[in-house]
C-alpha cells in the first residue's frame, strides 16, 4: 500500500516485542496459554532488538496465542501489508507435533473462521501454506518454500485495496501459488485481528517460537 501521512488516512501496528509484562509486547497483546505453555523474553541481536519466545511447555496438548485485542478488523477498505519475523526453535515432527498460524485470524483454539495467514502444518506438508478463510470456507495452497528451523524468516502478505487478492512472500520472494483471490474475508461479520497461534498436539518436549516483529500498515481508500 502507498504510505500515508497521518492517522486519518491509514493505520499502523508496529510491534518489536521489547516488553514482557501483563500484556505481552509494547502493544499489550492478549496472551492465551494452555497446558504448561509460557512466555519469556530472549536476548536480542544486532538486527533483532526485541524477541519474545512463546514456549509450548511439557504437556502434550498445549499451546499459546498472541492476539491483538478484540476481533474487529475488516479488510478491503484499502491496501494492507503485514510483515512478521519469527524464528522456530525446531520443526514439527511425528514425536513433537504442532501447528502454527500467523497473520490475521479470529480463533485461539482452532483454524480460523475468517482470516488471511501463513500456516505450518507438518502433518499436511513440510512447506509453508498460504491461506484465506471466509466463513470457514478456506483456500489453502502449499508453497514450494520449506519451513526452516533455527533461522529468522520474514513472512509478508499484501492485500489489495478492494480485498480481492492477496500476495504472499517469504524473505521477500513471492511464493508459488500466490496470489490468492478466493475466500478473502471482506463481508459483514468477517472481522479478524493480528494473531500468532501455536497449537501442540503430540509430545512432551517443549518447543518455542521466537517472535521478533509484527508490523501491519493500511492506507484507507476513503479517509476516516
């Protein structure tokens, strides 16, 4: 989306995860922990200044969700870009199995009814999946980009102004299967919110996701 000059013409959520308090991060994210999951600040590096680790804990069915307040964002009112930078400690496998979803969504316990997001579900593919969901009708495309562990990855999607198409990128390169132009949630009652969802279903060895950046900006088609 084109840059905007003030809050009348657009909005921005910029999270560096440099604070761990009552609400995680600098923007007071709602944190939902299940099982023995927990959160901890990690030491930053030269180009990753604030890092929040979310740990699954040692119970088999566990997980964590970071969600930005109420589910109240409706896409389609102007071009929107979302950038997320994370680092997975270890990949999901048959012994320690989890699902990760990141982007815009509306559930802390299951796949999203409405959302635009990246998904890592090793039981389906070892690659990133790009997804859009509208009233639980989902478009999910497996990309040719493998999920990697122990390295930072930048996940980006750009929704066009009318909410009719979404382009997806991993580390700046557009993925195979992009863009998606179906099941983008733009209808009444199909609001979402910024979210990171990690659900672990098998294994008692703790796994964590290190969260470095979550940045959304939108330029409104019609200023508010």
